[in-house]
């Protein structure tokens, strides 16, 4: 009876560790893409405004604001699409691992 209780207790503890690992993995992914969402559009905005549109292409200050904003908006959409792709694949991977148990 005692042996059966230990086996049942071990079976109950393993999913908790798996849930903690998946939670940590999910939070890491979320924090990574949050950092990307903040830095990439802002960085691309100022970089393309200064170096590409005003520097290399010689556009006016007003035009460079407009085109740099378009680049930043496209960057936001790319980061969001990457997040959805990674989250979808991570969720299906976790579902397959849980399904095999």
C-alpha cells in the first residue's frame, strides 16, 4: 500500500514540474517579444529617419517622419506575426508532449 501511495504521489508531482517549466518558457517568450516590440520599431524609426531617408535619400524632414513611421508600423506587424508563430508552435508542441503522456 505504501509503495502504491509513493507511485501515485510521483505521478501527481511530475505534471506540476512540467507546468512550471511551460510557465517559465511562456513568460520568457512573452518577455522576449515585449522587448522586441519596444526596441525594434523605435530603433528602426530613428535609424531609417536619420540614415536612410534623410541621409542616403536626401528627403526633407517632414517626408522622412512619414516614411520612418511606415517602417515602424511594418516592424510592429512583423514582430506580432513572429510572436503568433512562436506561440502557436510552442502551444502545439506542449499539446503533443502532453498528449503522449
